[in-house]
C-alpha cells in the first residue's frame, strides 16, 4: 500500500492544473490540495487499468463492458457559468452501487442539442449514455494518463481502505468540427475490485 510520499505532490503551476482540469476546480473550491499525482506514459499503465484507460473510446461503455452491468451517476458537486457546466461525480453499477469511477467533467452545453442539454442537467445518466442515445458524433482523445495516491476524498467515494495507488486519465471529447464538447478527469478504483457475473 503506497503512502503519499511515494508520489511527488502536484506543483501549483498552470501545467499541473491543466493536467487535472476540471477536477482542480472542485479541490480549489473545497480549499483542499490536489492528491499527489504524476503523468505517466500509456505504456507504463499496468493491467487492467491499461485496457480500461489507454484507448480512444468513451469510458462509460468501456466500464460497462468490463463490469458487465449498466452504470448510473451520483453527483457530488456542480457549478455552472454561462454554458460551462462543471460536475464532480461517481459512476456506480446499477445492480450493486459499487463505485467504478470518480472524476470531474466540464461540459460545453452550447455544443449539445436541446434534448441532450436537458438530459445532462437532469443529472441522471452518465454523459456516455447521453452521447449514445442522442447519437452525438464525437471523438475521444486522452491528453494524459495519471498515477496518483488516493486522498481522503477519493478513498471515501471509491470505498477504499487506506492510501492506494490509482490510475486515471485526462480526456477531451471533441465534436466533428474540433470543438471540445467536454473535458474529463477519470480516476478508477483499485484494480481487481470487480463484481458482477463472471
């Protein structure tokens, strides 16, 4: 089990904050430092994190295929400034309420059709479901892969015991014109915590 000293804390520089944006917004609002984290090469991400993170697919269907179950959303925090809608979330398995992802997302509401905007603001479905159901064309382009030591918040929401070494990614979803639909930080729980049918 790693301790926080095993990863150098993220330096408070613009590059560091861009790396974990928009998660940094929620930590800043809470007056809390970011967890210790570093960017890593995709090839250095161990399995099964690698197949869950190192690709250009949406995370919702990737996690649903891995856990063999549908996911729902729990919103921990939100804020909106004009058409920029930020939320801090957990994705959970419908059948067991097992948390399978913690993260934060910044959504550009202006780029979504009205029906999709309405669904986003209802805060019931993961964005991946809305993109699929509303047939919104987009591409997923991970910008960085992350290794981090879980802090108190992450351990609590992902139901972890003690500090754990976790992996995640910083992703951007683009529309066909190249405008960013959403910026996302996605952090996964400890590998091997897989439930559901075999």
